[in-house]
C-alpha cells in the first residue's frame, strides 16, 4: 500500500539554513532517503519551496480565483513529502518517525487512493 508522508514544520522552530544544526538535519534526510531506497519502499519525495512562493487556486461562483500563499493560515507549513510503498500503516508510521524534523514538526501519514489497483 502506498502512503504519503506529509512533512509540516514551524519555520520558527527549524534550524537556520547554513548552521551546523541545519546541516545535521539535512544529513538525517539524506540518510533516510538512502535507507528507504535500500529497503525498496521509496517511490517519490521532495522538499517544497517556501510558502512565499505558493499560489492557491479555487473556483467560486463559476469564477477562478488565485491567491498568493497557502490557503490555510497555520504555524506549521507543508515543507515536503515522501511517497512510500509499505505493507501497512504500522510500517508507514515507522518510516514517518525517522523523518528528522519529527522532533519539531508534524508528519501526517495518509494512504493514497488506489484508483487503478492493477498499477500499484
């Protein structure tokens, strides 16, 4: 079963870019990437640019609207994701707990819909 691990972080709590703590965190991400590849579970994963680069789109009353930034105002921002293929939720939670920012952020684990089960 495929799961998406959504990585939410509060920018005020994450290590500053270029600091030793930031480098250690990124090293943790690189190590996790290699572990998931070696375990054969990694299907995709990337970091996202900051929320200041986001544009939200919606349609109301037949009119398409665009807005700068994410739709929801929250302290934690979606910063990246992984898509993994594991046997069950317990396995997905195991990998989610290995994400370096779990100590100061939140990892949301959600199963992907299997619209074409023969392709998964």
